[in-house]
């Protein structure tokens, strides 16, 4: 790691503050962190009851999130942005490819809005990386998500609104808009909770309550994707723990993980049918294979440039044709983060994103084994979870999400001197 020093005009978190201006900045920094996490939880978004993203309530919440990201980006300017932003050069390259889609997009307004949001979100996450320590951020995330999951348990048990209706009747959605959103939040919280306990952060009483609520929500939502993501994330944490305790050389440990991943891919075709039956699903992953085939037709029409970032839901012909062909009038996404990127940004951006995610996983695993640092093991587990989640859901991928937030705020940092 470079020894370059970065100056930041704020005291460290927890240090006595004497100047009112600094006290205000500390308060604003924490408010910004809280607001960003709340928005990313998506507990406020109910697509079944809100017909448009331009609804007044949605606009207010979105504008508050945009304001928080703008604040974080401006605070980043108090550092030396060049040294800080280059902490994630591959993801920055991906963002530049997203910006270039403005030249070929089929919906300029949507793409411009997505580019603006993604750049501000990236800058805000890098600011949080330098402004707060990982335990401080994880504590804030756990408290907020834990409270939402506890409320979800209560809503599912005592309020009809807390359960799904129609095809998924009886499954929990809590205070979220859909069971899959609840399941993803619970999976993320479970990985984060176990990772924090692994880092010797003493669990407080509310952590036990949050843990029980998380398991209840995972079981109640019955989201196969969320269960798989949680299992994979916990498996990565356990494997890194095993390698660390056994003092296995990092090169051997990395090779073992590559072989395990390759073996899982090779065995997947033979275990797919029984696995789907075990999870109560069919071989089409609840109709996803048909959706993927339809969107792939559009992807191959513009394989190198894509249709433009955030154009799937704005296209006048893409979604209507897919809905008509499949008889699914409410479908909004391809149900695959990788396919969403392929359709919107093309193969180059998809390859850069996958390479970045791969390097995050292996780089974090390497640091976890060399430094015996569980924070890096947590980052590797979250990267593995996001990689699997992207296969079956479009809600995370490279757009602002809890998963992307965690991968960006945890990372290598240059030494910061507070003044």
C-alpha cells in the first residue's frame, strides 16, 4: 500500500470536537451515511402500489438520496480526489463505459440520470471509505437493517400487508415491496452479521435479536436466490476461517477455491434438477429462462454498445414485446444482473464489470489470508454473494445497492491525517 498521506479537515470519529463547524460536519456525515443506507435498503419502495417512479413520494426519497450523494461527492473534494478515486480503477473504467453509452443510448434522459447517480454514488462510497472505519459503517448498517427486519417479522405475523398475495401468497415481504427484496436484505444482513462476529466485534444483545429476525425473514420469504446467496457467503467466511486457522499458504488456498468453483460449475448440470426440486422450484427458475431468451434477442442486436444505461424499463418496444410474448404484464427486468448489463451497456462493459468483481473476490481473499484480517474475508463473502445474486436478479449488478455499497466502502486506504 502506498505511503502517500491524505489530509482531511475533520477529526476522527469519536474524538472530542471543539469547533461548531466541525460538529456540524460530523452530524452531516453521519446523516448522509444513514440516508444512503436507508435508500439502498429499498424498504420504502412498493412497486405494486406505486405505478410510476415519478410519484411524489418516490421523487422526494430519490431527491433526498441524490442530495446525500452530492454531499458525499463534495466532501470527497476535501481529500485529494485523484489518489482516492484510483483506489478502484477497474470500476472507474466501467463507469466511463457507462458514460460513453450516452452517445448511443435509445433513451438519453434515463441514461443521463443513471450516469449522474452512479458517479455521485461511487464518489460518496469512496468518501465513506476514508471517512469511517469499517466497524463503524457495519454497525450502522446492521442497526438499520436489523430494525427493518424486526419490523418485517412483526408485519408478516400481525398485518396482512406483510405477506404476499396472488402467486406467492403467504410468503413474507414484511415492510419491503416484494419477498425477494426481503430475502436479499436478510441474506446481506446474515453475511454481514457473521462477518462482524468473526472480526471479534463483541455481539451486543440487539445483535442476537437482529440475528433471529434475519433467520426468520430468510425462512419466511422463501426466496431460493436469497438462500443460495446466504449459503455461499457463509461458506466463503467459513472456508477462509478454516484456511487461516490451518495456516494454509495463500496460493494453495486460492487454488483450492478456484478448483471448488470449477467443480461446482461442472457438477451444476447434474444437480440442477434435484436442487430446483429441493427448493420448490422448476428447472426454468420460475420462468426466468424464457425471460432471459427474450432479452438476449435484444442484447445481440447491439452487442458492443448496448441500448444505453437504464433503458430497459424506458424502451417503447423492448418491455412491451417481452410482456406480450410471455404474457407477463408486470415484468420490469431480465431477472439477471449480467443480462441487464449486456442489454444496456454491451459486452465490453459486462466483461470489465465481471473482471472487477472477480478481482475484488480474489484480492480480498488474498488479503484475508495474508493479513489474517476478517474484514477482507467479509468483503470476499459479499463479492461472492453479489456474483450469485446477479445470476438471478437485476436489482443489484452495478447500480446503487447494498452489495455494491459494501464492496466500495471496504477497500485499501491510504493513510489519512485529520486536521
